C-alpha cells in the first residue's frame, strides 16, 4: 500500500548579523549548504521547500520593510 506522508521541520535560532535581512541570508546559505550536502533530503524524503523569516522579540514576523 502506498501512503503519502506530509512532514514539516520547524526550527528557530538566534544569529548575529548587521540587519534582519543579513540574518535571513546567513541562515538561508547555511541551509542551502546542508541540503546540497545531504541529497537524500530531496531524493529520498521528498523535501521541496524550506523557508524562513526574521522575527521580533515577541516571535512575530518582521515586515519586509523592517528588514533593513
């Protein structure tokens, strides 16, 4: 029997950067490197997207205009 399984990986970290936009880019670069180093994420586990957004001290997403 074939069964489709949807999965989500959720994470959060604090990172030093000049701007929120820079922080997002640093994390995006690290994740991209990890994905490229582990092709089984896309080949075997079917990962199709990873996304993130900078958040404020209350955990609310920063508006795009607040990133610079």
